[in-house]
C-alpha cells in the first residue's frame, strides 16, 4: 500500500515536471519564432534632426566643425560633425568620428584632408579614405535648413 502511494506521488511529480518543461519549451519557441518573423521590429533606428548652428555660422567656403547634442538611450550624447561647403556640390555634413577605431578627426586646412591622430588615417574633403587604416569613408549625415537653423540628421 505504501509503495503504491509512493509510486503514485512520484508519477504525479514527474508528470508535473514534464508539463512545466513543455510549457517552458513552448514559450521559448514562441519567443524565438517572434524574433525570427519580426527581426526589424527589434532595435529599429530612426533619424532625429538636431540643431548644429545658425545659417550665418555656415562656412562660406571650406570646412567648419561643430559639436551637437542629441538624445540616445535616455541620455544626451555629444557628437563632433563637420559641415562642408565646396561651392561645387551641395552643402553636406560629415561625422567627425574616424571609421577605424572611433577617434575624432580634425580638418587640416593646408593639407585639405581630415586627419585622424590615432593611426594617421586620412580622408579627403568628401570624406573618402585616402590613407591609413580606416575601412570606410566618414559617415555622411543628412542636413537641412529650417528658419535659419541648420539641422543635422543623426541615427538614434
Ligand atoms: Fe582613426 Fe585609427 S582611429 S586611424
């Protein structure tokens, strides 16, 4: 009698363990299915336009750097950007962050190049790599003018 009762309790316990494991497996597979079917819903990024300068502060010709503040993950981040006016193309904005390891580049007016002090990466006026280890050009950013305010588009 005692042995049968003990066997029944053990079977009941094992049955519950199997049910709980099945439920956990079902929920886990539904989460994986959701992540597989809707991958773009996660980490979706958008462009925010932030104030860079007044139109009066734009370079007449050449390059000028600015620091812009923008919101990212609940805090304010400062980013160095360059606004370039070549008079042969539209006004455009470049990120001041080197694409090699993320150092801040500076504009060398004499050499007419953006230069990275960390590993001597160099970029031309358009932001294309001309020397050193950077794997990609400087990131070009959207630029728009709204009521004498120059705004740059940043991915957040
Ligand atoms: Fe700019 Fe390495 S971080 S060249």
